[in-house]
C-alpha cells in the first residue's frame, strides 16, 4: 500500500484533513459518516439514507422504528435502505417535468457533479443536475435532539428556471398501535404522531413522557404538502412519485393510521445565478408546546450559526493529544482529526446506551484518558462502585437511575475484571495521577474500599475462577460475546482469558510494586506466572496457542481443526502476558502471517466456520468472514497491534495499523467501501471462500478499536508514553519512513518531536532541548513548558 503505486480514489481530504469529500454517489454506495451529541446519533450514507436514534433514556427512534430492536441498533452493511429511511429533496423542472433528487436517492439520476462532504461537525452534499445545484447539509446542536437541515438551490444553467422543490423526510412505520400525520400551519410544519405500545401497566408510567411526535418544521411557509407516504408515492413509487409526476401540486393530505411521511413543496423562480435558501428542523417532540419551543429556539439563520459554534466548542476535547506529520498524509488526517473524534464519541456518549458492557465502558474510557482524563477517571470510579462483594465486575455498568442490564448483559461473561488494570495502566501513564489508587469507592452494599483494595479483589476473583488445570472458566463468553457455548455447562475454559488474566495480573503487580505494595506485587506476579505456565502446558499447540478447551475437554483453535484452526487473540495476549518466550513468539508470528494476515488486515480466526459448532456457540453461525467469524475484526487486530509494539515488531505493527485505514488507493477504497473518517468494527474476511466481498466494511463505528488504535499511535508508533513522573520516548516508525514529526500534548506541556533516520547511527538517540537522554526517559515534564525533542534512528 505504498503511495507510489496508488491510483487516486473517489475520495480525498480537504481543509487540512478536516473534511473528506467523496465525489461519486455510486463508487462506494454504503460509505457513511456519523454525527452525534450526548443525546442522539445520526448515521448518514452518501446517497442520503439515514438512521437516527435518541435517548429517552433508553435508545429510541423518531423515524423508521424497527419492529424488532436488535442489541446493536443498526447493521448498516445490510440494505436498510430497502426501507428508504433517509433525508431527501426532489427537484422538478416545472417547464419540462424533468425530475431528480438530492443527494441521489430515491430518483437515482446520475448527477453532473456530486460531492458528499463530511466534516467533523456536519455533513453536506452538493449535487448538480440539469444546471441546478442543490446543496443539502445537516448538523446537530450540542445537547438537544434535533437535526438542523439547510437546503440551498442555485441556478447555474445560465437561463431563468421555474422549479418545484420537495424536501422529503420519510417517517416510516412507527407503531402498530396508533400513527398519523398532518400539516400544522400553527406549528409551522408536518407533525406525525405515534404511540409507543405497552402491555404492562408499570410501563405506561415510564412511557408517558416519551417523545412520540416526529416533526419536520420549516422556516419558510411551503406552497403545498403531503403527510401520507402511500398517497405521495402512488403507483410510481418513490423513484417517480405520483404526487410529483402526475400532479402540479401536493394534495395536502394527512395520514390516519397510515404510514406518515413529511413532504413539503416550494415553487421557486430562479434567475441565472439565483439562489434560494431554506432551513428545516427534523426532530422528535413530546407535545405541541415542545414543538413550538423547538421552532422558536432553532429555526433561523442566527440560531443555526449559534448551534454550529456551540457544537465546535463541544468538539474541543475531541482534538486529542497528538498532531502528526508523516510520509502518509491520509494517516495524518485520520490520526489528527478523525480518530480522536471517534474516541471522544465513545467516551462522551458511552455509545448511547444506559448499560454499556463493562469491558466496552472501561476500554472506551481508556481512550478518553488521552482526551479528557477527568471523564475517564470518573467513569472508572463509577464502574468500580458496581463491583460485586466477591470482587467480580458485573456484565454491564448502569449509567442512569432506573437502567437495567439488558440483552447481552444478561449473559454471564467472565472477562470484565481484566479491563480494570488495563485501563489503569494507560490512565496512570498518561496522567501520573496516582491519587486514584487511594480514592475510596462505596459499592452498592454500602461498603467503602479504596481503588487499590478493589483491584486486589478483582484480581483475586480472576485467580479464583480457574479450573484444576489453572485455566480461566469461560461460562457463556469472554471478550468474544458470541463464543457462548464453550463453557455453558460450567467446565469449558478460555485460553485467551487465561492469558488476558495473566497480563492483567502482571500490570497490576507492576503498579503495586511502583506504589510500595510489595506483598501484593509478589502475589499477583506469581498468579500471572501460574496462568502463563498453565497455558504453556495445556494450550501451546506447537506453532500457536489454542483458543480454549470445551466443556467436553476438547481443545479448539488448534491445528487439527478444519475450521477455526487459529485464533488471533491468544497469540496477541501471549506476547503481552509474557507466556510466549522468544522461540514461541517467532513461531506464532509466523503462523499469524501465514494464516491470518491479508491486505485487509489481520483476521480474528481462520478458516471461518461454515456451520454451527455446538461446543463453540453462535459465533459459528455468523456468515463466514463476517464479524467474529473470521472477519478482520479490528478490535482484535488492535490488540495484536498493541502486542506487536509491546515486543518491538515495528514493521509488522505498521502493516497491521495501516490496514485498518482505507485508501488512498482507488481500488482499496472501492472494495472496502469505507471512508477514512472512522475505523469500522470489521472488514469482511474469508478471502479464500468469498473473495468478492473480502475487505468490505461493516460501516459500524461502535468499536473498542478506536481507543486501542489511538493508544497505539501515541505510545507505539510515536513511542511517547508516560512513565512515572516523566515521558518515555521510543518511537517505532516503520523502517521505510525516513522521518516523521509530532506535537504531543502531555500533562499540560507540549513536546515538539522530530524523528529522523540518520546514516551512521547505531541505536536510537534522543535529545530534549539539546540534552542527550541516555535511556530515552525524560524524567520530569513540567506543565506549561514546551520541549524540543529530537530522535535519531538508525537508517
Ligand atoms: O459486540 C461487540 C461487543 O460490544 O463484540 C465484541 C465484544 O468484545 C464487545 O464487548 C467481540 O465479541 O454477536 C455479538 O453479540 C457481537 O459481539 C456483537 O454484538 C458486537 C457488535 O458487533 C458491536 O461491535
């Protein structure tokens, strides 16, 4: 993927990497971006399809409520657009009836020009058809549930034009109980209503404050409107709706227990170069008073500008702690703007759930330690307050009053304690805030214990959850949710978790040792060694580590398996935990290279399962090459990346890292279908079985990958990791990079870092403000100071 041989793709960065522009609606048809605030989320794809959700306080929808709500609210890789949820504007030429729509769907006419321009705080399309340029843009206010839309139409045809514009916001099937829609001149828009069904009386009292209205409010009074989807579509369908193609004027209809839609019509006359501008608000509301308030607060040019300014302010903390300049400008744009934004989204919105999985919560806040450490600290303490008396961590962390553990969080998983020291190591390195260890946390039984004591208990819990062989029971899952039937009878064990426990114990032992807790340090170091020894005894398979041993005593993820022969996670964590000595490390790296590495990244297992394996579980039912069944599951690839930096495998690490990011090569962009504005949870694997779909992005931006990838960039690739009171400087650039630069913000100081390969240098040589650092450790870092760091690397 070197820059020299790439063909420029259909997308490019602009404005110093702060915008990404895709210039085709069809080259990467599912390419998407997302906008969010603390209360809502909006995912948009390049053709105008969109899904939104908001918190009340559980996730809810105000358009296209799916009949069955899955654990993850969307799987955008699937053709959700078959139900056409989206935000569109039809444009009809009143003289000749010619029709197109912006951004692209539902008419799907090939535009003369097209740009899907994705910003950090907005998305907009500029589309030209028949000499008419339509610009459609959306942004969100920082803390309210509302989409703010701007429509601008410009006549670039050089002659006078008479047009009808039809903003079209489908609301879709909302409820089997009750749904309707009508134009409300008094409220200034179309108001659709539905009733969230309930059966248990108690639910009513939770639901009666729900926002069951969906409104499309306008600034400018339209000439006509329609509120019923099927009346609008008629026999022509959305592609050529009867209400547009057969009639001059929308009929002003309503929806009476019929599927609602919000459609407005504006007649405009445009002189050559004439422009018309419109603003709309699309949002849920509880009642008419709230609708009126939304309109009063937001529907003006000034209010839109104020919301944009407030949102920019909100994003200040999403800037991250690293600014880089490297030979790879796409990596620079991604690392400087988009990845920290994605990390911040996770940490500040908690994926818009009220009961995040404990491991997700802790890893997401590990990422937040680099952006806004106070939030990470508070989250950690909040999680620890839910520790059980025996030391175990619950499956999910309840975030609001009345929240419950739902869906996957009702399934017993055994790995949650592991993430406590993983978080702590990153947090302490980044902040030096050792006071956290002495912070007293009251749990739900009312018991007070400090963080260090609670960590001891969590580690002892991991040590207690071992079978006779000394391996960790898996129950109905570990990090891998769908690995639910390895140990459901109570005997199966997880090789990965045994290694992860060893790593966690060792991290905690190290922290204890540095803070004068020698006895605990020795206890936990011994525990780590016991786990490692058990793994080497029972699950070293000759060339790599097995993934586990089932209830019936069958080792899996081993060379005799036809499917699921090798799993990535045990290899990564064996390098982290120290289970793998140098000889084993050489062998397992070779096995990973031979069996799991592809141009799309490193797969999570191989070969993918092609049918249910009842002693592994529902993972094996997933489509081969998708998600945990052999995709390039980036979260797992990020663990691998972290372990590669841990053992100093800079070039392997670079290839693993760069494969997570699409482009700039055209074919790579098109095959993945992923814009380099977020790292998706997976790219399809199964390149031998299904080469056609290999590499295709899941388009899912909820993923622990973001935090790990950011950590790896800061601490691995650029090697700028906190240590005690100082900063360890040990970059691991790929060997083909002659130089790189970074600006690192660290504990209130700024370090300008120049890294260069220099002929004749035998070992890395670090100077700070001209002073040589023998061991690469800058011992103290003063807040408010600027440091000039220079690293000479061997050529
Ligand atoms: O969920 C993620 C979980 O949120 O999958 C990871 C796990 O570590 C995260 O905690 C690996 O299993 O089938 C499933 O239940 C899957 O596990 C998914 O729900 C998966 C989603 O795709 C979200 O990325």
